[in-house]
């Protein structure tokens, strides 16, 4: 079976990188530990390590391409094996038409740019802050970096700003813009991020305990929906490491304020595990117009949780123990991307991430007990709702989903653990897309 070698995430803020070297070709045999590519981010260059053994059967990027973290760079399989064609960027990122409905989230126009010679772009460094990679990309594209609006630290122009201009052209709609939620507003983070442009009611993804919003990036590429696709970081995760959570109700309230600060009142919700529980409480709370609800391995349907996993995951400080606990998340450990292990460790290095998540765990779990229930909220919500659980979930018993309100559609997935969006990604993406479309 074909397995991906993913673009690694070596820091919480890294969302993409530029491919600067491909060290293998189709047909080459590789083993775990081989270096197959080199990628350059805003801050450094780093090697892409192979975590699979087999034959390179497809290379999805060429030198010079920008790759998204946790997306496949290439595929490994058995010699002679073929892979399904990857979705084209045009198919993966629909562009709103001029006739987009009034409910479409507004997009802002790309910045107007002035063409310049490579020499002029290099001389522009003195006029404003920009990263070395952004300056080189601007030079190669013949763009005047002084005319590009920066979104990096202190307003610096970074790689994604240059790439947005290169891909869009003057006046094109390219970026979904959402205000950041401030700690004072209860959001405790950097706000809601756009994963895909689109028109219509937005779809907001809420990750589970220990993950962050970037974990949705590979999944949304499989979605067959033209809506804007958005995601946020739960408090204590990703970019939302400030502040404290006193209990499940407080967690829901903080996420609610983050959504309202972004100006979102009508939307679809998709959640995984703890994020699914938060999504359900939001849908049943009545303050938001939730058009549909998709719940993946939801917490809150019964009392038990694998407390040993929570404690072990939080305590792991090196590769071997962390891998042992991450393997518990899936039915088949071979399907867990090696990049996830490195990204999790890198996200903890030099940050308060594990400590903040530990405090959140104490607020919502007591050992092996979930201190909340979403059953009443699920019964109150009468819109389209679908629940997807893995039969081999070792974190939350799959049997908790056997007794659900009559209006809830349940899908039991065989040979799947606690990460259906990874282990059965294609099927789950289709089910979520169908749920979104069912709401009109």
C-alpha cells in the first residue's frame, strides 16, 4: 500500500516551506532514516527524513515548489505500485465566483504590486523588514518587495506574502481575513485561520487534545466542498498557549468568544475528540447558527477516557516514549506519519505547550474520567449531524456512540482507532462534505 512521506512541521508556526532539493527519483529504494529532500523555511533549511521502507513510486513536488506541512512530498510503496492522482490546486482551492451568495465570507483583494528588476527587489531590503527567503522569492519573481504587505512578526514580509502575490495577480481575491482574538476577549490566541478559500457558510474545524489547527491541513485537501474552510487552536494548543481553563464550560466559552470575535455567527462545525465535544456544546447552546455538525471520535458521550494515554503523552520528552503513546491513537501504527512524531516534539521544545495542556487535562479529565457530557447538547441540536467512530478506538470506547438521539447518523469504521480523519481520511472527508452539503 502506498504511504506518504510528508512535509515535516518542525515548529508550531511553520505552515509551509520551499523545496530546494529532491534527493531521490521514482524507482529508487529507500529505508527509514534516508534523507529524501531538503526544504527551506523562513528561518532555516532542513532535511526531510524518510520514515518508510519501500520504493519511491511518486514525487509530488519539484524543486522550487512551496509545500504545505504534513502534506505528501512523495509516495513510497511496492515496486510497480501505482498511486491515485493527487488533487490539483484548482480543485482543492475553489475560488468564489462573482455570483457568490450574500452569505459568503468577504475576501480582501491581493495587494497591488509594482514589477521591478531582481536588482531593485534586492535593494528594497533597506526600506522595510523581510525574511531572506521572502527577498529571494521576490527577486526571482521580479516583484518590488516594498509594495507587498507583510503578515510576519512586526509586519515583516515573509514567504507566504510573496507567494500570495505571485499566485494571485493584481486585484484577485486571495486571502480570507479574520481578526485575531485577544486574550482580553477570552480567545487566548492568534484567532481563526483560513485553510481554504470559498463561498457560502464557512466550515470551522476544531482539533482534539494534544493537536493543533495544522493537523487538519492534509484532511481538508480531500474535502469536496467549495465553502471557506477555517480552523482554530484550542486554548493551550498551537498558538493559543496563554491563559488558563477552569473546566469544560470555560473551554467552550473561550472558544465561543474566539468565534464571535472573528465575526462568525452562521457556520458548519467539524470537531475531533475533545474538539468534537466543544463543537457539540456550541451547536446546542443556541448562540450560533450552526448549519451542520460533524463529530469524529467525539469525547463526552460517556465517562471513560484513557487516562494512561493522557498522562504518558504529556510526560514524553523524547522520541521513543512519545512514539509508544502516539501509536495508541491508531489501530495500525504503520499508518501514523513519522512527521507527526517529530512535529509534536519540536512544538514542545522551548515552549510551555506540555505544561498548558497538562493544566487543561486537569480541568476536563480526572484520571480516566471525563468530567463533562455532551449528550444533552446533542439532543438539543436538531440540524444535520453525523458521528464517525473507529471500532478499535483505545482512547474513548466506541460503544459510547451506540446510543445516540434518533436524528444523529452514526458511522462505525472497522480497523480504525481514535484518528478516523487520518486512518480513513477519504471516507471521513466524503462523509463530512456530504453533511455540509445536506444543510444547503
